[in-house]
């Protein structure tokens, strides 16, 4: 599978295919061993088993597994980067304060994920709206009324 574009989520995201674009998650992003990702990734936790080219931002932890490879810059909190034996990072590793990480991550979360419950109508509102909708009539009914 190949995805080009933006991926957003509030739950863990596991990728085993190809992705080009951006990946934003309030939770965890896992890049599986067969994955090839060219993206900016922003998440709470990022685990790399496969290949990533791009920038990584994690508010909690970044973990490069033994088969994982990253080409690009990595930014996370102090002491929260783990590189297992065999894991590779080719790029700049930076640390940020919690405040700075929260600003970096919160700017990119879509509004519909932040406040999706307030826009949903209540059950009572849904019933009212259904009752207000005009009923569909056939062309024959309309023509019949015009002729009378």
C-alpha cells in the first residue's frame, strides 16, 4: 500500500507500507520493518522498525529498533531517545523542553480531532431536524397539484 498526503489520528498508528507526506498522532506511531516512509512525523511516541526519511518530533519517546533506519532530524525530550544495537540515525538529534514540544505538536493537530464531540447533534436535535425536513414528492404529485 502507498499513501500520499496527511495522516491524523488520536490512537496508535502502525505503518507497514509506503507513506509520503505527514503523520500526526496524539498517541504512538510505529513504522514496521517493511515500511518506507518519507514524512514529517509528530507523535507522543515513535518506534522505527523500518526506514524513515524526514523529521521526527516526539513529546515522549523515540525508539530506533535494531533494523530501524532514520535519515533526517530527530527532536524529542532529553533522555527519551533510544537507539538499539544496529539502529541508525543519519541526521541531527535535538532535545527540546516539554513546553516547546507541546507547541510543535499542538499546531499540527486538526480541529476535528480536538473538538469533534461538540459539533455532533444530540439525539433530540437529530429527531427535530428529521421532522423539519421536507418530504420528497414525485413529479406526478407536483404536476397533479399544479393542474388543479
